[in-house]
């Protein structure tokens, strides 16, 4: 670059809009998208380790897709080539491929090809990329606002990892605004700018998760507002309102928003929820959807979901459609709302004015996302999990079920108020009762009920490494049937997303670790072990996986505690927090301590003397939206030997003495292994501020009573023999009990009962 070009580039950068100037240059400056880019996530590790595979970033405008690609360009050692699909074509693709081949041949350097707005390429242009992505000539990074499952070549999608970027949170936007005000080189740090709190709230709210919209509005406000006598540019609420007057509703008549919102609308009408139905109708009308399309869907729904339950439904909807054709917009909104209300409640109503309450909510409130269960599931359920968790009303009594159809920010909002006139009076009580049931279901979810951890939307998708997946399945499959059942139940409860970061509290042989690695391919797994033997074994096994797929194995120091009157030595692991913090310091790829989306473990608390202290550590390791799922054997409820002897063949007093000795063993207040039960754990979790749900299950395992086992129980050094001695039984009586066991159980197979507590935990509230 000569001096003239350098000067020209400097002018372009200086005169660029604020949103362009403030574009992050490194991961440390990037704000938001922690679900896919936070510490411990695969994408972050891959960027910082410069080990990228082909990627596609998908999300609405202003969420950081292009910015993330630029961050990668500044981080990677590979050659970075950028193409905008709006302006480029096959010629540009060929030029990029030629450059990539030259660098690969001469310098052994990889090439990353970034295609912005990749969905704008037609099929032939996308096909032109495929062979070069396939053979590794280029690593493709695509950015698109359209769902890649339908707008991008399926072959390209199958060879790429998909990451879905979500609208930025309010806190993220506030941080971006403050960053722009403070930055002296690229922002307004050299100017005295004061943004009133209500003005900032308005800018952030109306930006609707779009950082570019926020910064453009801030720039307009600052550049058009004169400074006062003190040289201060004050951005008041009226100034902010002038700079960003109306929210742009995300709605593409051929894209995801169109299908998701019409899906939510139809499901709300089918589910007899007039409030949600009016809200989704308002979203479509406000965004400019063709009302005739809505009427066509309502006519179909009238026959499909109402049918002979109300033969007038089709007549009513077609009559409203005819009325709309007569009056047009905007007055046509009345028959449109009336048809919707009729199908949602089945009465004819003049309460269409309620529609304008819903419209006012759209104009006034920040645009709420379509709940994942309400999204269209016909096209990308497998990829992003859209529609997962939807309860089909026809499968329930009275063809209705209490579920939430409105966005989370509007739960409990009431738009439709049935009148007491005519037929509408007969449905007034029904609508009120269903609202009460929905509110009750919402309260139960917030208090940790079954629906509190309903299916969420997946943010990533990627091709399966068949060989690694087979290895992981084999590694996690080499275990007993009962252990497999425990493992499966833990993960079914946790339901991790592909991008989650998980912690296995006590990996040991890898029972839970290998399944976790398989389930979170775009996330990460940390596995704690307490012995050098386990550490070495897991390290050697993980070496068979690719570097980015391996779990991070952390050695946790163990504290040995001798149990009272029991010869066995128990290991207490209460140092997870310290070990993981130390690991974070050693790991150059993480800037901060990792909080986990999911923490799993088996028999972690069982023998700990201070269970509450351990639970407090779990709380510090868990992200605010994360879950802790444990399986804990309950020694106090374990099999009693006295229950194996037949009462008809055993002296009652001896059987009673043995049972009493066992009670003493399993209710020893000084033994951490046996001095607790489920209510004690429940209390400890609640004390730590965690919402805990515990279910117990009994497993019956076939056990052969061998002579060696009998010796361990009642031999000269057996623990039960010592207990009987402590209860002042004579040696003759003890020998008699031993003879009963030998005569009745030797070499016999018995069903050994084990009680396991399955614990599901999240932050309270």
C-alpha cells in the first residue's frame, strides 16, 4: 500500500459511521453472544487456537455476524479473503480460490473465505464453492440473516458448523452505548456527551437487540445536538425519541419470521388463547403481512381445528373475509380481528377493539421473541430445535392444555375481555378459568416445576464426525445396564444444548464424560478426577479424539476422612472451585473463570462430611441459567442383611438383634456416609439458595452371595460381626447368625436393593 492509498484508507476510517468505527477488533472487545462465544465454548477455543473449520453465522441484523468474522481475521494466522455476495459472483469465487491455491502451494498457508450475506448467492454460485470447501482449499465462513437450512446449499450446510446469533440483551446494548461514549479514538470520548437515563433506556429499548441501530441513533443524536454553554452535549428523552422514532419489526415474508409468527398465530388460535392470538395477529399486521393470506389460513383452520364443533366457524370467517374485501385497510382490521376471536373462542363477538390493545403493546413494548415451542418446526427442528416442547391441544382433555403462547416479557398480559352480552356471556367463565390455569402453570414453572426446564432453542448445528461419534458411543457404552440407566436419566434430565459447557464433578472412568463430549460438540466438557490413575487413563483415552473435541481434565485434590467404626476410607472432594480456578489461570484461551451451563455427577455428596459447603461451591460454578444434576446413592436406605434371611427359618430374637445392629450402622450421626437422607439434602440446597427437585428410584441388582462375601460381612474382621459384638451378643449367638446366612444364602442369587436420589437443581427464582 503506497502513501496515497494509506491516506485514503485513513480518511475512510475517520469518516466512517460510528457503528463501523466501533466495530470490535478482538474477542476481548466483543460484547454479547456468550451462549456460543463465552469462555469454554468450542467457537471461542477454535478462534483463539486458530483451528477453525467451515462456519455459518446466522442471525438478525446488528447481532455481530460480520464483526465476528472480522475478529477472526484479526486473530487467525491464515490468509483472510472477504466477498460480499450482494456484489460478488463466480468470478470473485474463482479469484479467491486461485489465491488460496497459490498461498497453499508456496507458503503452506490456509485461506479463510468470508462470504457476507451468503444466502444472496444463487444455487450455482454456492455450488461453485462446494468442491473447494470439500477438499480444504478454503475454510468457509458465511454470514446470513436467513435460515441457512433453506437458503444455503444443503451440501455446504452439512459440511459447516452453524452458530445462531440472537438479538443482543439490554445489558449488552447498554455496555455498547457506554463503550461508544468512552472511546476517545473511535467514539465520543473526546466530547463531553451526557445521555440522560430515560434517553438511554429509550435508545436501548427501541434498538430491539440491534447494536447497529443503537449506534446509528446515538450518532444522529450527538451530531445534531448543539453543545450548551459549558460545552456539554446533552441527549434528553425528546432528542433520543427524534433520533430513533420507531422500532423496525423483524419480519421477512419469505423467511423464518414469517413462518414462525404464522405458526405461533395458528397454534394460539388452535389452543383457544385469544390474548396470544391477537398479539401474533398484531405482529403480522404491524409488519405488513397480507391480510388475505391470514384469512386463507383462518379459513383452513376453521375446518381443520373447529370443524363440526361449531359449523358456523367457516361461515363467520368467510363472511369476515368478504367484509374485508369490501372495506379494505385500515378499517378491515375489525373483521380480521373478529374472525380471529371467533375461532379462538367460538363465539361471535364485537370485542375486536381488543386487537388495538395488542397493537399498542407491539408499538410500546420491546418486540418479544417467539417462544421456542411456538416456532415452526417443519423445517429445522433437528437443527435448531424449533417447536420442541409444544403441547398439542388435541391430545388433551377438552382439546386444551395450559401452556404459554405469549413471549416471556408478556406472560400474563390480557388483551381480550369477554363481554356479558349474547353468546359471548357463555364463554366468559371459560376464558377466565383457562387464563387462571395458564397463570398457575407459569407460577409452577417459575417455582421449579417440570416445565421450568422446558425445551429451548438450539443455537448451533454441525456435521457429525462419524468415527469420533462411534468411538464415544463405544466408550460410554462399556458399562453395566444399571449404570447405563443412571447415566441416561441424568442426561435426559439435564438436556444439554450442543453449545453448552458441562462439568463432570467426578469423572473416574469417564461414564458421564464421554456422553457429555458426544452431546455438546460445539461446547466444551471439563472433567474432574481425584487420582493420578484416573487422570492418566482419561488423558490417554481423550488423545484418541481431535484436539478441539477433547475434554479438559482437571485434577482435584482429595481429602481423606476416616469413617467412625468402619474400616473403609472415604474420599471427600471439596476442592472443585480451587482446582477449576487454577485451571482457568493455566488456560491461556480463557479470559475469565468459566461458569457452567450444566454440572453432572454421580455419588458426589454421598460421603462428604460438609455437604452444604460443597453445594455452595456448586452454586459458584453454575451459570444463572444452568442446572446441576446429580445421582446420589442413599446408604441409609440401602439393603439390610436382616431382610435377606427368612423369618420362618431364623430365631426371632437373633433377627431382631441383627436388625437393630444395622439400624445403628445406617443411622450413625457421626458417619457422613449414613447420617443423611433426602430431606437433609433438600434443606442444604435450599439453604444455598438453589431450587431443588429430588426423585428417588429403587434399583434391584442380582447379587451372588459367595463365601468371600459372607466372610466380609460376618467373618473375624467383618463389619457386621463387630456391630453385633458392640451390642453384647455372645460369640455363640454371632456364630449362629453366621450359620443361618451360610445355610440360607450361600451361593444363592438375591436381589440387592439400592436407592438412588436423582437431583435437579437451578438458581432459586
